C-alpha cells in the first residue's frame, strides 16, 4: 500500500475464488462464481446487483478487503537473527505436513511429538503459513489480535465444522452455496448469528486438495493426482507445482535502433511450468545473466500479462500468472545468490537445484530453449555454432532486427507455441493449463492462481540490497548520494554498540537514479532520489565502466563529481565512435535498453505507456493438427525419470 510516507510491504495474496470479498472502484464486491479462465460473476454488496466481470479487470483494479486491515510486514533483513531462525525452525517443523497436502490429525500429532511441540501449535503455524506462503508469517508475533484467528462463536464454529465434514466432504458433492444455506439454517434455528457467506467459502477453500477429493468420493482421481509415477517430473502434478528457469544466448545478431547497424547477440531468461509446459515468464537483455535477470523473470512469471502485452505492443492472449510452489534451476551463481534465496523464502517459494552431473534433469526449459533456437534459425541475422555451417553467410550483414523487435517476435512465437499440440502431454500447453485450473480426467482443479495484492512488494523483495548508514548528506552507495525529506528522521540513530545504525537499502541496477530505504520504525520503504537532481540517468554497468575509465587515466579522485564527468566523457567518445565500432554501438544500445526497460510491477500498477506500434501478427491455433512435425513437442531425450 503506497502512502505519502512511503511504501508498506504487503505480501498478502489475492485468491480469485467464490466467496472472496474485493474492493473495486471504491465498492465492495463478492465473487459469486468463476465462469471460466476469463470471466466471473460478482455481486455488488451495497447495490445487491450482480454482473459478469472480466478476470483481467478484476485482477487489475481489485484488492482484497482484508489487505488494508493487515499490519505492515517487515523486510526479511529487518528481522532479528533470533526471530529469523525461529521462523526457519517452525517452517522445518511443518514442512513434512505441507507436503502431505491434507495432513490428518494423526499426522499432526505424530509430527508434534517428533519436534516436541503441542499439536495445536503446529496447526496454528500451518494456518499462518498457508495464508501467505511467506516465511515472515512464522516470525514471533507481539501479543494482540491476529487477523488470521477465527472470530466465529464456538457454537457457530462447531456447526460450520459439522456441515463441512458431514455434508461438503461426502459423496453427495454439494456445492459451497448449498453448504452455506444449511449452515445458515442451522444457526438460525439455534438462535445464533450465521457467519458471512464468504467466511464459509474461505473455510472450504482451505481444505487440502487430497482431503477434498477423497471426502467427496473421487478416490481414483485422488490416487492419480497425488501418487508419483515413473515418467513424470517429481511433484509436478498441477499447475505451478514446479517452474523451471534457465538462460540462453540467442543465436541472432541484433541491430542498433538508430543506425540499424549490428551490435551483439542478446540473452533471454525463460520460466516454464513443468505440468502444462506453458511459458510463465521471460526477460530479454543485452547483459549477461545476473540476479536482475532472474528477479525480473520471476516477477514477470507471477504477474498477469495483459497490461504488459499492451506495453510491448502485442495483440494476443497470455493468460498465465501465479506464484510457483517451487523453482527448479541449474547451479549457476545467479541462482545460488543469498538475496534470491531470501526473496523466495519471503514469498513462500522453494528453490531446488538440479542434481550435479544430471543435466537432463532440467530438460523441459532446455528443450524449449533448444526448439526456440530452431525457430530463430529462420530469421535474418542468425549465427551458427559451427564454421562449416556458416560458410559465406555473414550474420552481421544480414541482421535487421532490434532487441524490441526480437521481443515482439518472441512473444508471438510463445503465443503460437501455447496453442500448438505438445506430443508429451497430448494437448496444447494452454489446454493443459486450463485443465489444471478447471480440472479434467485425472487432474484436480486447482482454481485460478493467486496474484499478489501488491506487486511492488514482490519487486522490492528481489532487488539487490546493501546496508548503509544515513548522515546529514543522506545515503551513499557507490559514491553517489541520495536524499529526501522522507528519511530525515532516520539521521543520527545509533545501535546498541553506539555505532551509526545501518539501514536496508535496495536499488534496481538498471536505473540507479533512486534507491529504496527501509524504515524499521514505520515498517515501510522510502523512495529516495539523487541528492543532486541535475545528475543524468545512469546504471550499475555504466557506473562500473566510469570507475574503470578513471582508473585507466590514473585519476585518484573517485568521488561523485568525477564519476559523472567520466560518464559524460565516455558518452561523447562512444557517440563519436558509434558508426565506426560495434562496441560503441553495443554500449549505447545497452544503456538505452536499461533506461527504457520498465519492470513488470511498474507496468502492472502504473499507467505506463510505450508508444510502440501494436503487433497484429496472426497466431495460428494448431490444436486439431498433427504432432508429426511438432518441433515444440517432444521433451529432451533421456529426461524421463524412473
């Protein structure tokens, strides 16, 4: 929730399900029914009228009613080591129960005995963690009312639990509305105030999937859904159970946007849902893979993409979003980052690294990247891995696409891929994704994925961070000063040892004109710009180049003024050499790309426009076609796990 004083961290997730109360355009609505992956029926509480609303509109404009009632969450680094360890220990205590999906009382009691806690304590931790899927939900709380606690009267709660266990969880398979009607009638007869309909819907929604299936008589489906079989990726039994992420260098030379001369190849980071094979997120850059690449890809993967498609100028559908339960990656340094691990922990995402010496274990995303390379080979400017294939073909001479144009081409290729039958799953990825949401033969309906109430909190969690003290001159990071009145009250504070208190500071390395300073007293982040507003745009890569430039000149003066003078000098040199050298063109284009590249969270929350011409390239739906020539279909050879 953004305020005039800063930005509070809110990690609450927005669940699109019947019974969810939302605020949209200032009015409170109750979601009554999900019609399909595109539309739902909502009821206006004040006017008592119902209407059909697009899911995309609901996601874009709505927030949960409980969001503003929640206390601000801390930054993970603001938690004491002791409390952080307690939260980790609590997560370890309940982790075996989380894997069960539907832990029975006997399971909880047995685990409680193993870890020497009362079983009700484990139940409380389970409920707290499942409400946000965030590690911060397990830190010790101060005494007082917790919004997650049940407010129902004990007698009412007994009636609710009776009808859930003895009506909803039976082979009669009544609807949640029918269950609510019976509960309301029973409470009225007993002279008790009935609970709100959304309360019952939320209680039903919290029932673990396996218990729901078995209780409602769908034993075979439960067995198919929750038993691991040979030939399947372990744990990838529904949408977003496992998302694989990897990088690749695109075998295509791109051109400078102004001169149309060749510069370099680009990097792409891709996230793929193992269950459905849909692409959940991407990130393109002229820079080598880094934590930033991973963070932006994860953010793009989690957030809805309607506004992003408009921003990049694409007419098409990419109705894929939601938090992954697990991210599966290789062992690269960018994935092993402590900052990435902490950010994932804050958002309830597990990270699993590919077993050493088992490269095929990451086959889904690598297969997509491999087949993507085959599509690239059809374009002008393609490069070849082997010189005998290159022969007389000059990729730099034939290159004719900018990185923005490659991005448009790639998105259209992804949309086409989503509608092309995949031989490993028998249907198109988008069809498998819908089956994961709505249910199908042997597939449990997972419902629409959750979205973050506050995308900026998600982005801040993944930004690089540092600890900095604050003086009368503001915050200093890489010799650059930042200041605003919003952090004036943080000046002069000292820790228990009498030293200047250090604060958590985050920044986006692609644009270092501002930093975010965490205020541990108000539990929020302050957006803090350059102390000198006359400084031009720059980024972490250009800053590092300026430092190297000064060092090459034997300049001993490494201060803010010297750095920005060096940046201006370097830009003048590059501009003069731009038409002559590829390196100069590459540097200028990379800086331009970083400057105009807007994060997924900002596109999602702000009215950001790109003024790009919308691509109307047709998307071919080959759902009914043959899979014989399907280059997207077959998984990498040897991937299947016994």
